[in-house]
C-alpha cells in the first residue's frame, strides 16, 4: 500500500512540475527545495518570535508599573513604656557666695574642695573705720536716749509739748537704726557659707578689693542632686511629679530617684519641657554636669520592635512607618516608646500589621505595590 502511494505521488509530480523545473538537473532540484523549505521555516519562526516578543514586552510593561517592596509582619506585645531622656546631673543647691560690703580681702578661711558648715567664715574683709562708726552710732543712741528721757519728764511738768516729745523719740529711733546699720555692715565684713556643702571654686585672694556683689566662693550642697533633661510635647503629659525614675551615668552607675519637677511652659526655641529627677547622694559621689540617661516608666502598653531605619516622615513632619494592606500603601504615625541596642519599640500600630522594611522611601500613601515577604528592618 505504501509503495502504491509513493508511485501515485511521483506520477503527480511528473505531470505538474513546471517546464523550467524539468530542465534542471536533479541535484539542483534538491538544493532548491531545501533552500525553499529553510526560508519558510526561518520566516515562520521570525513571525512567531516577534509576536512573542511583543507579548512579552507588553507583559513586562505591565509588571514594571507596580513597585515591589519588602515587608515584614509585626505582632504587638505588652511592654512597659519608658520615656528616655538624655540629660545631665546638676546640684540642687549651688551658690556663688557674694560680698554685701566693699573692701580689701583681709583673710581667706577655706581652700577649694573643703567641706564647710552653714555660717562658717569664707572671706574676711578689712574693718577700716566700720568699728569706729559703730562706736559713734552707739554714743549717739545714748545721747538721744538721755535727751528723750529729759523731754518726757519736762512734758510731765508742762515744760515740753507733745510735739517736742515726739521729735526726741523719733531722733532716738533714728539713732538706733543707724547703730543697727553699722552693726550689720560690720558683721557683713565676714562672708559666711549659707548652707553645709563643699567649696567648688574660689574667686578672690588676700589683698583683692571686693565691691558689693563680687563673688567670694562657689558652694555646692552634696544632697540631694538632680538629673535634668527635656521631653517632647507628646511625652510631657505622661510624666508626673513623684513618678519613679533612674539615671544611668556615663560611669555605668545607676541611681534611682523620683521626678520632682515637670515644667508647665515649653522652651521658646526647642519647644521641649524641662524635667528634674531628684537623686540621693549620701556618699557624695555625684558630680555636677555629668551626662546621664534618664529613664521614666510611665505605663504598660502594646508595642512592636522595629529598626529605626524604616521610620519615615509624612508631609507634616510626623514620624511613622508605611504599611501594606491588600496591596495598598498606608502611612501610620507611631510613638517611640523606648530605644535600645537591639531596636526601637514603638506604639500606635495595629496588633498585627504588615510593615514595609525595604523600599518605603520610593512609594507613597495610597499607592499599589507588590509585597515580598522578608524580615529585614523589623522584628516580630
């Protein structure tokens, strides 16, 4: 049967082949046939490939219009919210003791670093004529007192009027006031410590001339001490006087204390509020001006740990993160609860939320994205 089919095809080929084809040698006929078949095959592949390329190009264009971002799923956990403040230590009582009279320094009764008690003499100023003036004032008091006594007796006998008695009484009181003034000036030649403490600085030497208001020494009370810092507008409402707090010094020492002051008025420049934490200093180890990290626990809340690198700002300068819900980007403001070496704890997010960890800088709120799962930048 197969042989008959071959014979039939050959007879058809002999009857229908063109005249020029008959005159060609068999080997040229075969070469021409192979060339025609190759051309048809290449042409069909080009058309198919072009269509595929167009199709692929269309697909690529469609894919490129949807940004791809990396996301991570965060789960909230219960955490004690702690406000962290970068501050410094400060003595509660630190006073530059100043002179209330003028004169030459006659003696100094202290050195820097000395411990002093309230009332101890620090600087002593020359008396000059102050003692003589005090003696003069005393004599005037005695004289006017005697004169007033005589006027009172004469008034009883009718030889002095009530007005004259009142004048002598006024003169006596003026003399006594002058004597008290001289006595105070004499006492003020000795500049005394206003409270128990340590001498931290000395401003004069023996022989220096001091005017009224010139400084003699700096006295610092050892206890209590303060740790002071500033908090933001969002944080100040969480802090109250009496709240427990701790201060971690640069030396690594941790001192427990309590909040003693929260400012009601913000700084005009920084818009921050001053907070003071009172610290015990029974062993006199604390020093004024040492850097301290102040931590104030405020409440328990649900928070998530993130990397600070995924935080972004919206057009109003609000701090937050970008999340993805059903393929749409959303900006969610966050509140920083605490910061540590392992990451940053924030609140304000849903209990379970998908956060963009890579690519958040290149997408906008409301934009559709392709989310790719990952854990970089966040911790669930």
